[in-house]
C-alpha cells in the first residue's frame, strides 16, 4: 500500500481510535447514502478515498472489482473490506454495523407501523408497489446494458427469465445460475479481458479458508438440519442465508429469491411484501435490510435480528475468505467467463421478477401504468433522488385510491 494511514495501527489505543473512526464514518454513510449500490460506491469513494485518503484509487478499484465478482451486496462488501483493512475483522464489523443499522431501524419501525395500523389496503401502499416496479425496471435497464451486451448473454438472460416464470420454484434461480456459470466457463471465457492488480490485505489465508469452509458448510448442511427443528428458526435462518448467498448483481436480485421463499408458502402476502420493498427504496443504506422488515412481519423483533444476520453473514464470510486469494482467483479466463454467464442469468431472474410478482400485483389499471411511466421518467431521465420518487409514488397511489 502507498498510503500508510490505511494500515491498521499497532498500538491498542490507536486500534480503538481506528475502530471508532470506522464506525463513525460508516454510520454517516448509512444515514446519507441514498440511491442503491452504484450510488453507494460513489459515496464510499468520496468519503474513504478522496476525503480521508484511507485508500488509494487503484486499491479501491481492485476491491470494487472483487466484490462485483462475489455473490452478495457489493456495496456492503466493499465497506466491510475497507473496514477490515483499516481495523481488522472488528473494523469490518464496525463498518457493516454503521452502514446497515440506520436502514434496519427505519424498516423495523415501518413494519410495526404497517402491522399496528392495519393500513395494508390503503392507496399509498399501492403506490409503493408501483415504485417497486419502477426501481426494478431501472435496475434491469442498467444491468442489461452492462451485463448482456451480446447475443450469448442476452440469450442466457431471456431463457432464465422464461424458465423462472414457467417453473416458479425456489430452486429454479439456483439451477439456472449454475447452468449459466457452466456455459460462461465454456463459451464466454474467450471474451474475458479484465486486468487485475495485486491487492494487499491483512487477512491470513488460514483464516480465509476457515471462512470459506464455514460459508459452504452452512449453505450445504442447514437444509438437512431444518426438518429436525420444530421451532422453525433453522428454516427461517436458512431461507435468508441461502438468499444472501446466491445474489449476484446487486441487492435488487434478492427480491425474487425472498419472494419465492416466503410468499408461496403463505408466510407473507404479496401486498405486505411489495410494500416493504417499496419502502426500502426510501431509506439510505443497503437494500438487503429489506430482510429486517420481513423478519418483523413474520417473527417480530427476534425475527428481524435473525433475518438481518442471516442475509448478511454470507457477504461477511465471502469477503474475508476471498480477500487473500484475490490476486490469483479472478485472473483466470474460465473464472471470469463463469461470472459473465452468472451475471447474465441474474438479469433474467430480475426480468422475471419484474413481471411476477411486481407487475401482476401493482399494475392493475391504465392509471397505474400512467403513474409507472411518470415515475420511470423522473428516476431514469430526470435523475430525481429515489426517496423523492418513493414519496411521489405513495402520493400518487393515494390519489388513485380516491378516484
């Protein structure tokens, strides 16, 4: 590293200072970072690289590249990675807490509001569902341009979307992610050309291997253990952990995974599910905190705590496990090709979710479609901040309900 201030201090007093600084800065970002994962990376660059000089430009770009390769919430993993290199594993934990907690608190309060006042059928809730359509449509537009620019990847995306709609099970996205990765290793490796540079991190390979083994161990073993747990908590944890483990391409992709875990089983109704997803767009921080809302709706405050830990745990284990191996992991053309195929499948999964459950639940009349067009114009072409789009959508839903 060229910047000595980025290295973790040796003296205990300096370590405490570093940890408190990481927590303070990440909390500031957690309170102000609106706009989704791409916007978050911009906020991180401004705060960590330009303003505080904790990281040089090249190392930040390397860390972002690594987190784009990994499943999970990329912006949260970048923040965790910066925290780890700044203050060790505790630094990573502080970075995650600061960035995540404000959004968790806001969505937990929203869930209690929704439950306590029985307002699930009001107009503004319908407006939040329409907002969710717009947000996901914007994500598909941006991701499609970047991740499916040729006929091979576009074909993967379309076939994945079609299969997900025709065969709507919790395992369909997983199956097609695996198939897309295999196709990418064979067909797309010729298109790879990503240049990487060495990234220096204070994590031993032994610890990294332990984290990777833990990640795969939980992912593989939990489904076999859940039938023996009568309380249902293991199944609850497994649903969120598996969703957090299989999300490629950003937080929006968690929507179809979580929907297929809970809505068909009757644990959540579509109305409450989509209302919470719409509300998630109005708060700063990572989109994965949608799990906190779902946890409250299904199992109260303990459910929120378990859901939040479960969905973020894979991200933590993977970033710690991958950091020491970054220098060799992603330089092979087969690995890069596999991720290209997986990212194309992710676009297809999100495209399927745009139709069901989003479109089929929210767009019921021509007036609903008109509101979608207006909100899409505001978000994509006028570049209006997402929270204003959410407020406008809620107000529009209220007006439509009065017509």
